C-alpha cells in the first residue's frame, strides 16, 4: 500500500489489465473490507466535497441584497434623513428578525433536500471479501472490482476487466451517440450504460476522477414550474397596481404642493407594499412541508417545485411493467418443441442467461432452473451477449466438454426468424401458441440452440412468463379516475397482452398499437393519443413522444418509468415518477422517486400536491385582496387628508406579522380537490376585487368613526387606521382559507396560534404605541375596533362564498 499513488485516469489507458491491477495493488478477487476502509482513510470517499460558503456572506447575500432588502434598507435611510431615528431603529430590528428567521427556515428546508439526496444515493455492485455486495457509490475506493450493466450510472473512473459496454457520455463530453467500449477500455464516472455489462477495476474516485462529477450523480433538475410562473405573474400584478397608485399620488401631491419628503415616503410605502416579501419563504416552507409529508409515504421528492405541478396533472401515463404489474416474472409453463423435453428448454434458457446482470427475465429463468434442479455444471459460458432492444434477444456461446454451441432466448418473432429448419407450417403453429398465451396475458419467450454449426439454429421450445397485476393497481387507477386524472398504460408488449392487463386493471379498452400513429400529421397524432387509454408495442423512446403530444394538447402529464430509456419522458413530464426498482438514470431524471414497491402512493402524491395548491391559492387570494383594499385606502386617505395615514414604520410592522401568518399556511388543514387544479388569474383577480371592496369600505368607515365620532388626533387616527388594516388582514385569512363557508373546516394549529399572536401584538401596539408617528388609543377603542374588524371580516364570508362559486374558485 505504501507504493500506491494517485495517477491521472488517462494514464491507465496505456496500461494492460495486469499492469493496472498491479499498480492498484488489487486483483480480480477485489479488496477486503479492511483494505477498502484503509484506502478510504488515505484517499477519501468517492465524492467531490462541496465548497462551503461563508455563513455570514451567505446570510448577507440572501437577506441584505436584492429588491426587497434594498427597499427596507432605503426605508431605514429615509427615516434617518427625516430624523425619525426611533423608526429607523425599529425597522432595522424587524428587518434583522425577519432575516434570521428566514435563514433558519432556509436551513431547515436545505436539510430536507440533503436528506432526500442521501436516500437517493447511487448504489454500486462491488466485490468485497470475495462476495458481490451492494454499497453506496460513496464507499467505492481505487482497486475495487465493480459490476455495471444496463441502466447503471458508472460510479467512478474504471478500466474494463471483462465484458463489453455501450456507454452514454453525453452528460460529460457532449457526444450525442453512445460509445462502444471493450475489455481494457476506460469508462468515466457519471456516464450511463446503454447496453451490455462488464466487470471493471476502479482506477480513480471522487475529485480524482476525470470529470470530478461523482457528487452530482443524482441530478436535481430545476426547470421553472408552471405555478412559479403564476406566482411571478401575481407579483407583476401587485407591483402594477402599486405603481399605478403611486403615480396617482405623486401627481396629486405635486398639484397640491405637498412636501417632497412626504411624497418620497409615500413612494417607498407603495413599493414596500407591492413586493410580496413573504413569497420565497412561503413557497419554500409549503414545498418543504409537502416533501416531508410525502417522504413519510415512501415518496422522495427531488424537485420541490414539481409538487406544485403535480396538482394540475390530468393524464397519468403508467408504465405497465413494474408499475401496474408486479415486475416479478415467473415461469408458468414450459412448452418443448420437436424432439426436445421440458428439461431441455429450461436448460438452454438458463444457459442463455447471466446471473450477475439486472435483467429480470434472466433472473426469472435462472431461479426457475434452480427450482427445477437443472444441472448446469457440465456447461460453461464462453461469452454472453445480453438482451438489447434492437436485437430483442440474448445469446451465449456455451462449452460442453470439447464442443461448443450457441444458445438464444428472446422475442418469439425474432428467434423464429433465425431458426433455419422451421417450415412455414411449424412457424404458424408456434405463432398460434404465442397468440394463445398472449390472450391470457402471458408473455412468450422462445428458446433455441445451434446444432452442427453455429448458424444452424433449431427451436427448442417456449417459456410462458406471467407478470401479474399488482393487488393495489386497480384501486390506484380507480383512485386516479375519481380525482379527474385519466390513466394511460404504456407497454412494449403486444396488443393482446396489453388489452388483457388493461382489462384486469380497469384502465379502459381503447388500447392502440404505437404503429397506428405512423404517417399521421402531428395534430392527428395528438388527437389520437388524447383519445386512447393506452399504447402497446412501443419502444422506450416512444414514451417521450407520447408525453410531448399530450402536452401539445394542453394536458399536464404524469409519467412513471424505471429504465434508462424512460429518462427523457420522466424529465419532460410535469410529474416524472421513478418506481422503486428504477435504474439510477431514471431516478436522476424523475422529480419523484418511490422508495418501496407499490404504486398507491402516486395517488397520495397527487392529493398532497393539490393540498399545496389550495394553500398557495389562499396565499394568492389573500395577497391580492390586501393589495386592493390597502392601496385604494392609502390613495383615498392621501387625497382626503393630504397626508399619509399609514406611516412608513407601520407598513413595515404590518409586513412582518403578515409573513408569519402566511408562512403558517404551509401546515394548514385543507381538503384535496376532486379535479386537477388550474390557475385562472382573471377569475382570481375578479374574486379578490369582490372580497376586497367591502374591506376597503370598512377601512374608510373605521377612519370616519375615529375622525368624527372619537375625534382622534392625527397620530391617534394613524394608529386607528393601522389597527383596522392589521385586524382585517389577520382575520381575513380565516375566511379565505376555506372555499366553502369559514366554519366548514378547522384551521391548522400553527395558523391559529400565529394569527392569535399577531393580533395580540397589534392590540399591544394600539395600547402602548408612541413616538413620532403613532400614539396610543384607549383600551375600549382598541376592543371596539377589534370587534368591528371581526364583524366586518366574517360577514364578508357570505360574499366570498358567492364570489368563489361565481368565478369557479375551488
């Protein structure tokens, strides 16, 4: 070990396998656990350490730099210029409190993501102490012997000891086509195996790999979510309203000859009120809470914003194998052909399989051979070519004593076409057998071997394989239908099997062949896909096409998958779901990953996402309603009194408690909706205007009461107006959170506590306010104002109920 040193990966290209093993002080038997542990201590784990940012600089860049912080910092500067030093100090303290709490929440959300990332870590098969074991890729060290096959992400830079591969290095080199590599070639960390399987010796790990990308094996894609775009539209809307109101007040102030300092303060107030400071925090909290909830239901979320998009999914594309069915093939029948016996069929099928691979059919055949006690000892596999979608067969060269022969197993049509001694009548008999098996929902596997020479192929027989429907699949599909989501089955099996499985799973009877789309225009294809219940005889790359066609018709698509070729479709779909036994590439491309067998949790994911939509809808309506009432009240009182009734400090004080209340919506009690959710900004805005109008009228009425009934001084009137807006803002959340009447459901505990706390804070403010801009009120005035605000707000519930039904807000 003393001579072991780190070399550049490219240097190992020049060394033979024997030289490489010697340099790495290892052998084809692999390392022992103690050796691997020692090497990990010497050279580190198979990961690229993330650069740690200075926490202070990170805090300042996130919370003291940007549009919203600039506005608050400007508010502090303006207060100092106007010599309102107490206000400047209070704004600074509130700013710091908000920043610190935001940082705490961000760290908590980051911990959730890191936990999910660890649970999605890439697994690798390595040889330790003479036995193949599955370990996290992080534990691999130089000198380890590892096995890679179809769908695997290469866990470290390695040299092929035996076998051949086709690897996709596009994520690393930009090459668009897979590269074929043979024995003694180098494969790089982060590339994916498209075909073949091989045993390799690891030459470099972690930061020493050619591309240094091991830490990024699990890619967390971050496309902009549809609902995030809606949120940005809401921001643009509120800012437009705020800027319009600001312009009106500037023009009036200039005409009326109002002081520049007052106009400047007013401009700042409008800008502060226009920017929804709580939006990033609310989005993060709601999404992280949803991810945490789904993690408890065996669903790991790799893209937080995908939880929101899932609420709008109206078509769910289900991969048959492994999703609808159990993906646990079993041999149900053995049908020998010609002079062969059942034992011959099982023997030849087993010889055409490879135990170390990940192929499900290989594993099923070998397991059946063991159960049937077939003796494989007289035979030795000289070479093995695994199943590939292009050839639709697996084959091997077998040595038996001094003789060698060729064995094949695969799709009946493909294997039969290679059988030289089958006449047309025999082929027709075999095809009928295959058809009968298909009608029962069984998959047929043809087995053949060579006779006198390698090219003289004879059919040995058929194996009947069954992959039964999962017990919960029918319930899951019925559940999807009840939520307004259309299930669509996608499978490479023939149409007879597809129809039988679709019938058993209650999907529907409109199952089509993928070939029926050929020759049609894209518009005609899209219409045909939209009307179908499923497609049979498709290739993996066809799934991506189906997702795109559905999206072209305005559908939001969910997609399940497990294979390397499912990755494009999983990434394209709004809700890409990798099932529990999916390949590393599929998991990296999906936005959600199932951690255990079973698919009922897909419905849980949809229902959870719809709850998140409801919480965000409440936030949006609450925000627009407040903007309407507060901005118009600010304009009306400015024209009325030629002064600002909401001091700058008061606006900041209103913002902070509002943030806490809206963040608590993340855990509010909500019901899932019966149909997919779609944002309709026009209707949301109209409904908010209807709700905001009486709140605006109530605010004006409260100011009239304070001015003409209580004859309040100006600072007292300012306090009166601030409290009225604060109370109605806090209480309105209780009526807006429920689409029916507010008493239809109980608010969440966090929402109730934070709202109560915020109201207490404002009551205390009303009783003890003091300084240059606010003055305290009499206790009875505060109590009367709270009662008036509660009566007004909860009476608006009836108007809200009408508006939500009128504008279809559900």
